[in-house]
C-alpha cells in the first residue's frame, strides 16, 4: 500500500478549445509526477494526450446562459468523480467554472491567463483571479500587487 507521502497528486488541467488548449498542453511537463487528467471541450483533442487521462466537458461562453449551466454541471460531475488535489486552467468559461468548483471541493487552484490577452486580462481571468490560490499572467506589464503574478510564459 502506498504511503500518503508518496501518493501522486491528482491534477485536473482544464480549458476551452483553440489557443487555451494549446497553452494548457505546453504546461504538461510541470505535471510529470502527477496523476494528470486533461478536460476540454473537443473529443478530437484526445489524440494529443497520449499517456494522460482525458475527459470531455460541455463547452460554453457568456452569450448562451443554458450552455453555461450545462457546462458548470458537467464540470461539477467531472470534479466530483476525480476529486483532484489541484485544478489548473488557461481559460475560458469552462476553466472559470472548474477553478471555482474545484476550490469549493477543497482543491488548490491555479489560473494562467491567456497569452492572447496582451493588453488587458481576459474577462474569465479577471473573474477567476480573486478566487484562486495562484493567479498568473504571461505578460510582465499586466502583473500587479494582489495578482496576477508574472513568472514567465509558455510562448
């Protein structure tokens, strides 16, 4: 039986599609020693995740309230099933729900704001930032006291 000190941390890495997904994948090496599950909105991304757990969650954005609700419920069910120690997201709406729900379930939460948001933080990042344990921006000029912090980027 594994001792609790040698037990791998369960990490859920979650994002919407497109650039958010690309950036999330660039963070994968940081979780080599973890029990990692990727969660995203497109089944076709499964082929990019060799060797990691993968699940599809409902997509959503702020223009469709029903899809937002469906996404939140899907993410809640996913996180209840996995019971992660850490939830990390690069955005957007699904990531926001994941870090908020993950925090309620006792997970440590990390938000990495999109590299695409070079002038201002993303709306999801602005909303998620005050609720996460670690809030990061990939642009040094967007870092400020109280968050987000800049510690590098995943260009």
